[in-house]
């Protein structure tokens, strides 16, 4: 049993993943702040113009997909390391559910 634990502790891939998980845990906090900015901008857009801002809408969707990709990586549901250590297109290719707008 101790030998198996020692073997696991010596694997470079385990430590590499822990390193990336630490980095992405910090990035999650930054992305959450940006998402709150998107939310507030969309609320302001709705209040002042009566419609959502399309540019902010697409940015919010992209940022949400990025957060989803990070969370999948942190919970070991994917081994694909999120952007900036991989291509942004991988984040956009995730199988996200299609959501229709009612607004």
C-alpha cells in the first residue's frame, strides 16, 4: 500500500496536474469578476436601451464556456488543459447545451 502511494507521489504527471489546478483555481476567481461585469453591463443595457448588447452577449457566452472548461478540468472530468495552455477553440468546441433566449 505504501509502495503504491510512493509511486503515485513520484509521478511527474500528478504534480504537473496539481500545478495547473492551482493556476486555474486563481483564474476562476478572475473569470468570476469578469462575469459579474458582463452581468452588470447587460442589466444596464436592458435598463437604458430595452435590449441586450449583442457584443457583450457573445463575450459572456464565451467567458461562461471558458469557466465551464476550467471547472471540468478541476473536477477531473477532462484532461484537456484550458486556455492559455491550449487553443481557445477547444473551449468553444465543448458540448454546451443550446439555450434559447426568451428576452
